[in-house]
C-alpha cells in the first residue's frame, strides 16, 4: 500500500519534457510510481488537473541562521520550496575561532540576521550537525564560505595571506568538504573577500578538484567592472580545473545595462573551451544588501567599528563624500551610476529610525537638509552600522535576458529580515517566475521554468536523488495552479505569501495541505558525497 497518492494532475517531471496527465504515488519518503495508478493508499489528494512538479530548490539564499529561529520555513514552503542552499557569497556562520567570533558575527549580521542565542558550533561540520538537529521543514545544504575562513585566520587584515595562513584556510576548507559541504563560496564585493587576489583564491580553490566541489562566486564588481570580474573568476576556475557557478548575474547601474549579454558570451566561450560554468539569477530589477557596501573599499577595512570611527573624522568623511561623487576605475561606485534615489532603506536596527524604513536616502537627506553621503554616514552611526537596503539598479530587459538564458537557474538570494521591509524576493521569487516570466512575458515555457527550479539546481549543487518525479527519487513535491500561481509581495508590502500553491510534500510527508502548513518537519541535511580523488 502506498502512503500518499497525488491524483489526477498535470505532471511536469523536471526534465523539461512536456507535461502529461497522471498520478504520483509516494511510499517511505520516496516517489514509488508515476502514471495512472490504481494502487491503494493511506491518503489520496485529488489535485484537479493542477501541476504536480518536483519541489523547488532555492540554490542561493541566506537562511543560514533564520532556519534555527523558524524551522517550519513557512516563507519558503509556501512558495513550493523544499530545499535551500546556504553559505553563499562567502558569508556563513562557520567556521570561526573563539577570539574572532564577535568579528564574524558582526560581519554576517546585516545579511544573515542577528541571533539572540550563543552559536553552539565552531567548525562547518558542527554547524551542519546543528542544522540537522533543528529538524527543519525543508532540506538544507551548505558551502564552505571564504569570508568566514579568512576572518578565522586573518581577521579583517587587508593584505595577502602568508604561506602559513593559506595552509590553515585550505585545511579548514578541506575539513568542511569532508563534512559534506557542496563546495566553496566567495564574495569578492565584501571585505575581507575583496582584499583577496585571484592568485590567492586559485590557491584556495586547488583543494576543490579532489572533492569535486563547486566554486561559487559573488564576483568582484557587477557594475562598471562586470566584464573584468567575470573574466577573473573564469581565470581562477580554468587555472585550477574546477566547475564554476556565478551568483546572481546582473549588470548594475544604468551605464552598464546590456552588458549581461557580453557576460553570457564569456560564459559561452569558456564552455566551448571545456570549462563547466553556469549562473543564477533572481527575477527582480532590484538587489538587496547592506548599506556599507556603497562605501569605497578602503573605508570598510577592519570591520564595522573601524568604519564608524572613520565617519567621526572630518577629513575621512570628506574623502568618502568626494569619492562617492565620481566614477571610480578600481571599484564599482553604484551610487554614482544609479543615484541616491535608488537606495531604499529596508531595515534599521533602532526603534528611533523605524519610520525611515521604506524611504530612499535621497528623500531622507532632503528632510534632514544634508548631503546624501553625509546623511548615509550619519544613519550608519545612528544604527551601529546595521542597515539593510534595497538597491534599484538593474534593467527589466537584462533580467529577462538572464532568466531566459539556458545556463541560468533561478534562485532567490533572499536575506533574512526580522524587521522592516525585506526585499519581496524573500516571499515571492518562485511564484513570480510563473506569473511574470511564463504567463505574462512568455520568456519560459511552464516546463522550462520547472526545470530551472528543480532538476537543474539539483544537478548543479549535487543534491542527490531529488528534483525529478522519478521512482526512487526523494518525494519532495509541489502542487500549484499554473493559471493562478503568483507573487503578492511588493517592495512596500513585502510580507505577503503567494497565491496558487496548494500542496507541498517534503520527504514523503504533506507539509503544506490546501495552503496550510501541517507542522511536518521532515527536512534533512543534504551532505555532498564527494568521491575524494587523491
């Protein structure tokens, strides 16, 4: 007898093949049969010709800490997501060494959020064990993050690593890969990642081929420096002979719009030479990050305390204001190319400034009668450096190009946000793909969209036997109405669950049933089974 049958649906199996009418039978957490089934089942759910698809994979997000406070993952389950990949952009809560713990916590906090409890881990393996013990409603996999490694070994020192320090970082990376991390992520926009040369990164990446680990990167610049930044990571991957995945491919700043086509050509050229390169994209024309990322690289050296100290120095403040006022050759000055009206405050730390959430810096500086750069520095001082922003710096046409690109998969890049107005991608990414890019803009067919959210990310991130509706595969399944599925989250009202997703099954257990979370917590920690090649 089967445990569960989803009856009478349009089966979109994840391969990209056309849908067909049938049932999906589930037993012992696995897909048991697909087709017209007449076996008995303990539970049958009639889906009335809705789409039955594999559960969606969020292959790039920042839920590393949110999962402990919200193990039911309702924000993602309600979008049809059954698996998340964390540890992206070089940002992760492990590994750390005791005397640098606070440095790492302040570093990741603007993106991963603040915890009110002590972290019970130090190594990547211990962090993964903590994830497994949290009994989440969704599956999780993680990278080893470069930022965490560098802080553990070197703090925020802006200099090349010594031979000894490199050795220590390689050792920690290897330990994480041995524990089952899927690869190595770097964030070259963020200090201390930005202090690292391509040669040093290549040396660290030399550990990856032995474990068949993936090299995933937030590139150094996504604006004026987009093309040299893509070339840099391709150079690293080719030098070491490792698979490369470029995170959230975009062209930021009006003067760079259209450059995504050139970036995609570089990916195609590399593939034609035999380099395995892919990318991901989120389906919005605005990004989300921390306010400190608008600063010149020298101004963020040494961590947040040093940053705030510089704002108190009149000469340094003047230098920052002047540098933000003109284009720069060696770093992406997105404020200059996009304007302060594109920088939208999504979350602050204090109650006193809560009323600023949802306002642009241009408007706040006008109210305060200040130069926008001074207003930005004052705000960071008032908020202890903890301000999240949404950045309107991309063109819809570029986003459409990358969404439709054969080598791109779609991920949310969602940041946790306990207060304020998170980027709507936290609540809306996956339904939006079907509402906007399948139904409205017809960039993708239904089957292509499902493949980009299921079997493609599973293959890319080596997540095992899931992502296809095939007997023997994990029973992670999403049921939705292809006509009504849509995102309701907006920039002004982001905390809204989507419409049109009725049922979600994780590990064979109904976790969303008729749009209600069942409290099931069947998620597992997915460890990469690296065949170690010595």
